[in-house]
C-alpha cells in the first residue's frame, strides 16, 4: 500500500487537509500524515537551495548572487536551472507500508467522505489527492 504525491503539490495538500474540521482518530492521523508531508517539504526546500547554489554565480562567501535588488538569482544557465527545478518538483514523495498503512486508510476515508465543497484550484487538488488515495485499501 502506497501513496505518491508530487513534490510540487505537497504544500497544497497540507493546506487542504489542515483546513478540514476533524476530531479524534481522524485528526490524529491527519496530523501524522501532515508531519510526514512537512518533513518532505523541508527536504525539497533544502534540495532547491542546493540547486540554486549549483546553478548560480557565487559571491566571495560561496552564497548565490542576486540580481535586481535581490529579486532574482544570478543563474549561469537558466534553461538548465529550470529543467533541474522542474525535475525536482515533479518527483513523487512515496509513503508506504509499516506505520503509515493505518493512517493512510484514515486519510483515504477522510477524503472520500469529505462533505466540504471545493472550487477552483482546491477542487483540482482535491481530485488529485482523491486519485492518489484510490489504491489505498
């Protein structure tokens, strides 16, 4: 049993689930799931900083240089940077087996039985999350 979530969607999934009104076991399992997602989100942020350092001109302190009053990075090869960043965002975070099995079932039940009305981007994200949880039994 596993769930895959694209790195680019992790923060949005956290926000979607965080705003649901839950109690008891559902709330506890959501918290565990969100903790796993937050940990991965931190890893992605660190990997993104490594990409920035790898693709930018560095100052004397070995930190990436900024342009336009600190509004953009001084990137050496913008296309290579965009490619690597997109690749990072499209990677999937996989949760499976062990301790996660129990709370993934609960998260699936929460999503499947959710009575909240979603619209716009939230609706699209809800559909994405629903699809990712379909395989959970």
